[in-house]
C-alpha cells in the first residue's frame, strides 16, 4: 500500500475482545472507532491488522485525525452511533429500516458472497445450490435473508462462523453461504465458488455529525482508490485479480 496508517502508538485499543460491532466518535482530533471481533473484517486480537480497521485508520489519518478503537456488541455500537454527535458506524450493511438513522458517508467496498464447501466443487450459481440438501448460514445475516428471498428453505442458521464451519465438518450442511473473506478464513480447506452477489459495506455517520466534512472524507477515499492503495489492501481478502 502506497500510504500506510500508523498502527501503533497513534492508534490505541480500548474495551474487551470477542464482542460485536463498529462505531466512531471524533473529539479534539481523536477518532474513536467502536468495532467488533468480525474476522477478518475487524479483529480485536491478532498478529496482523484487519483490513477494515486498516482502511478506516488510513482514511482518518489523511484527515489529520488520530484513531482509537473500542470494541462493543453491535447493538451498543449502533446505539452509540445513533445517539452521539460525531459518531460513525462501520462496517455496516445498509438496509431500508436504517436509511434515516445515519448519514451514509461512503461505500468502503462491495463484499462478494459465495458458497463454500469442504470437498465437492462449490456451486457457482443459485440454481446449482438449490440441489444441495442443506446450506449453513449465519442467523440474522444478510446472507440468510438473501437466500430466503431467493426461495431457499433448506437452511441451517447458526450463531457464528464457527457454528457454520462445524455444520460443514459434521456433515449437517453441504455448503456454507457467506462473504468471501469469511469463507477464506473460516476453514483452511474450503472450496469457494464464484460470487453470487455483492453486498455494499458502508461507513455511516451520526446524523448530527458536522466536524467530519463529507467531501473531505470522500476525497480521501478517492485518493486511496486512485493510487491503488484500496485495491492493494482489499485484494487478499476479496479475491480481486492482481
């Protein structure tokens, strides 16, 4: 990456790990990002920085803002993002009920979703996947909702990626439908089909936020995109061609 956020003394971790979501508050040049342990999007612990937090740090560093992370459960993070001035939420999927709750600042990336299997070839189309006996999904996820909208009924909802992976290993599910980054990190031997759809992942701001100017934030993202930094950062996770 041509620009590199300083993941070190200028970026501090707060809160406890193994929780669930992301929001951001800016005071006196410090941006607080409240996030979850969503491997590999946002991780509380690990030897390598995750790509969503790295991207967010890069963006706000370009705006001259220091970054501090705080991990909270997703409902608490959303509540914080909706109730506090100068707060943002990410990574967040935009749904109609939330349209009026935030300023939707920018799409960070389009998250490809696909079917993954252990041994058999993974389905590349919805029609091919309909022939499978059971498909693992995460309950209350966009992937679960998408397949149900498409008429899939033989789904095995689980509470976490670990539960979906267990359903595959134990033979209760023939495939797992999720984001490609999750599939890549969920199992070492997983086979991944072609993406079925892409789910935009957003940076959303509190509706009363006025000290982070949208054009400035969008210009920073455009600069990272223009010099290839965005592609370089996302390619290993999203599977984009070099």
